């Protein structure tokens, strides 16, 4: 019997069976990068035997959660948000790896007329003419919402836009198009493309476009560091780059 069990164990090892001590890697990611993380999970789990648990929030909210002591193995945020967390010992500074960048797009409900937004003046008039505009609430710490609030000020239309804003605390602003609560949604394009029932009008004009960069870092207190490091490497691999391009993002 013992000899038979030993033979089975050798066979399992020979064929690369999943490790007996499979880990569950907890990944905290900002919303714009979530779709890439989710796309990479199935192949990683099948290849390694590890599991991946994904949680997302706005960049500002995630930074607060981590600073408040939330446990995690891998964190995907903007480099600017990661630096103070590295200084405070929440993430390993040497593990920070650039992953992607993404621009801001504009969307309407599927089938609705698409406004002209090719120039700054056309974009400005589109915002003035529309009934309701959905975007991330700047107060929630969302990167695109903070940028847009400042942009509206620069364009001299903040007092026109704010009263008809449909502010979203976090998540997908374009969902407000489907529900009929808004007629125009503005957010990072990777958070527009996943929403069924909407059409991407286009990107912000180059002169006012804002690209957000994302990087990954290992948690300093992670108890699954080897598995988390392997998943981070997969995000930065060619397979990861293909996934991010399919989600509207670009290599860093």
C-alpha cells in the first residue's frame, strides 16, 4: 500500500500537479485596471493552482484602506499613490512595477447621436448642450473625476456642468447612460468599454487628454508573497500587455 501511494505521488509530481499548499492572492486594484486583472486570473489560476481574490475601489479610497491597515498581497494604483505607501512600509518599494496607462473617453447610450468632441471647443459645447453628464465624484478620490473637475474650471464651464452632473462614487459612470440618468459619460476608457448598451464617442482631444499610469506593488505584510509576485509578473508580461490593449489601455 505504501509503495502504491509513493508511486502515485511520483506520477503527480512528474506531471506538474498543482501544489498542495495553494495560496489565495488578494489583489486590491483601482477600478480602471480591474478589467485587466480579472482577464488574467483564469490562466494564472489554471497554470499555478493558486487562487486570486480581486477587490476594487477608487484610487483615493484604496490608498485610505491600505493606510488604515487592510490586508492584501498585491496593490495596483497610480505611482503617485504608491510612493507614500512605500514610505510608510505598506508596500515593498523594490517591487513597484509599471503596468499600464489609460486615457479618458466619452460615451453615449447605444444608438444615441454622438456629439462632436474632436476639438477642445467642440468638447466644450458638447458639455454645455447636454442635459446630464455622468462622471466619477472627485470627492471619492477617483482619478478621472478629480482631473475633470479641474478641467471644467479651466474651460470656464464649471458653473454650467456641476448643476447637471450625475456624480458616481466609484465604479462605471457609463451605467448611468443605460439607466437614463445621464446622456453623456466621461471616464477612463477602460471603464467605458465593459458597459453593455453604450457607444464610445471617442477620446478627449489631445490638448486636454489626461493619461493615468498604473503600477503594481507587493504588500509588505503579505503572507503569500511568492504567489503574489508571480501574478504581478504575469500582469507585466506580453500576455498581460495583450489583455490591457483589449481593455482600452496602453503599455506604460
